């Protein structure tokens, strides 16, 4: 992602923040922590699924404003005219996921997916509608099912100030790149908290061997939830004595997690819903508990081009390619592993953050934890 792409729509301070951040952050595998058994894709991110692009718009003003927008674009064309098969699974429904009922009713997505903070969902919808209405070929459409997910960043961010604008949505879409994903405290993850540490945006992917179809599964998360942190099977939260309900003052359990799962496998709505369910198992492997106040949603879509749903049809039957049920199990495993690693990457890439009304959230103390993983390997 270029300097120009990262900086669109941001103040100079924010441009410097995001650019430096992208150059210096490390991920779990950079420290020798290899989660799962399936090999990742080339960039180990959701953009390993061909055609998928991700863009951010980060809004930081002093310490009080820490928020932003992250956009996931399923393919480079006109998504409204060439919709992608999709499904939504609700792990825990304490959230404001716009567009979910139509996705599950019709089995497809017709706009980019926007992630932001809770009180900016309406403006994000407006931005998506503006973007869709102005796309060449959409001059006559009069209905748009905008897809917007959220988590509440109100601890570190002046969320009531509603600092996100429609232009931020358009900037994030314009900046979208297929060249990996900037992670951590960026975009919609700028003000999030995960397991009591600084959370954010994280991504990972898995590529099946050719004997299992050679398909890719990519995941992007907006982590903002609690529980007892576990990394690659090691009880990190217990070791650090920082976990939900450890005492009356430390209750970092509520929040939310948005999980986006993309694949190039030819899946229909039914099996995409099954795939989305498995992503919640990945969240569970990190120690998340989908608490009462957590909005945990998974949006899964397939980029398999021959199965795109055309907006304009002649009402004749259309041939589609559907992977047999028995062939889905490797994809399920890939989604679980990629979700787990994406959440851990969101923590590893995060930085100490000062926030609204003097709030502070520290990043995960990675160096303190590394001996645990070295000992485990021995």
C-alpha cells in the first residue's frame, strides 16, 4: 500500500502514524509462533484470496479520538451488478450488523463490507450507498443493501462525537489494496481493546494443498472482546493474571468481534454459512467467550467468479458450481486456523494507546511472553 493510498482523507499526523506503523509491526510468525498445520498463503492475509482488497481510513485527533474505517472489497468489478455468494453467522447478537437479513435471505452480498464503530454505522451506510449509486451501470438502481459491521471503541475513543464522515468511507474504498493488510491499531481497529490489551485489525490465510482442491481461505478480524487469552494453546491470560472476572475491577469481557471470511472455493450460501460457523471455533481457541455484551458476527463470501449473482438476468436458470459437502471439511479447518491467527496478529501488531478521558491500554507484552513459547517447543 502506497503513502498516497494510506493517507487519503487523513490529516498529516495520521498519515505519518499509519505509514510508520505499517513498516515496523511484526506478526506472530515473525516470532516463530506458527498457529495450526495448514500453510498460509503468500501474504498470510485475506487478500491472498484472488480479487479481495482491503482499505483503511484512520482518524486520530489528540488522545480523545481513536477510531476509523476498514473496508473489505470482494472483487474489483461492480459488486452490485455482480454480487457474490455470502452468508452471515451470529455467534452472539449484541451488535448492529446492517444488511445481514438480506444476505441470508438472498444468499449474496452487493456492496463492499465496511467495519467501523457502533455509532458510525449510519454514516457508513450512507457512504456505501453513495459509492454504489455513483458506480457506472448503477444509474437506475433504487435499493442498496449496504453491509456494515461494528465494534464499540468507546473506551479509547470519543464515540459520542461521531467523528467519522461519509468521506472517510469513500477514502477507505479508494485506498483499498490487494497487497496484504495493514494490521493493529489502524482503521476500524484504531480504538479497540482485546483481552484487556490493545486490539485492532488482524488477518491471516490458509491455502489447501492441490490434493484438497488448492483453495484459499482468508480471514480479517476487528478484535474488541474479552475472555482468557490463549496463544497457540498456551494460557497467556492466566500466566499474566489478566483475564475477564479475575477480580471485580478487571472485567474486560464485553466488546465485539467482526470476522470476515473469504474463499475462492465454489461454495453456495448454505456451505458458506457452515464455513462461517467454524470461524467462531477459531475465536474460541484464542480464549474468547462470546459474552452477553459481545457482538460476534461472521460474514463469509465466495469469490468464485462463475457463481457470481448477476443483478440483471433474463430469468432463465443459471448453472453454478458447488463443492460437494464432503469436500468442505478442509475449508472448515482452514477457517478455524486463519481466524485464530488473525486475532493473535491483531494483538501482536497493536501499540500502546492513550485515549478518551485519560484512558490507556497497553499492547500485549510480547517479549515477556516469548520464553513461554520457547519452553513449549523444547
